[in-house]
C-alpha cells in the first residue's frame, strides 16, 4: 500500500523505501512524500481556497436569488391587496349608486 508511513512506504519485506518522485504537476520535488512537498502544500491550499471560494459564490448566488424571490412575492402580495381594495371600492360605489337612484325615484314620485 502506498504511503503507509510518512516519507516512505512499506515494501513486502518490511523495509521502508524512499518515495521521492514527481509531484502533483509532474515536477520532481526531491522530497520524500507529498505531505512534505512545498509544491503539494501550495496546490492543496489552492484547492481548498478554490473550494471555499466556490462555496462562497454559491451561497451569495442563493442569497441574491432568495432576496429577489422574496421581493417578487412581496410585490405580488401588495398588488393583490390593492386589487382587492379597488374591487371593494367599486362594489361600494355601485351599491351607493343604486341607493341614490332609489332615492331619486322616491323624490320624483313624491
């Protein structure tokens, strides 16, 4: 199994051999393992930073989406409230008009 021990691996006979080989980008590092390679540490840190940046970008996009959706929902609620108010006002106006017509008929008859 590769990497049983830091800076070496156990061979079948129990001895530890040096794992100095090409690094993550194909460059010879001269170090015994990837754990102690400065290039590997930089690449691993960049990968972690890239993942963190991606996570932050996704969270920001979701915040923007949820904010826009909540504003749209609020606009729809306010719009429906104004529509209902206008409808009630129109119904009252028509009902009041009928009462006025009835009273005018009473005055005209009397």
